[in-house]
């Protein structure tokens, strides 16, 4: 596992959505997982997003993800990186 040392957090966060939807290629999955291993803030977001999705699935059958919450996560991440 070398290279891809500097996958931007924003890119990882974008991929997280698809990661959770199981829509990534093997390469992308390892990119995301590699980043999460090195980036605690993104790992935290991932856990959070995963938890949100579980709740959404329970309450809405998986098809009404709160986009405002997603925006909030992205905004929070930007603030973290600033
Ligand atoms: Zn990150």
C-alpha cells in the first residue's frame, strides 16, 4: 500500500457516500480505507455517516437521506481543515 498518500479529505468524503452504498471499485474502496486509516477526522465522519444511514434505513427504508445533514458534515470538515 504505497502512493496515494495525499488523497484529499474532500474527495474521500465524497467517495464515502458511494462507499456506504457499495458502489465503489476495489481500487476506490482501498483508497478510502487507506485514507480513513491515516485520517481520524474522516474516520469519525465515516462512523457518523454510517450511523446516520443505519437510522435512515430503519426509519425511512433507506431513501430519504437528509441532504442538509450531509452539507453540515462537509461544512464541518472544511472548518476542520481550515
Ligand atoms: Zn481525511
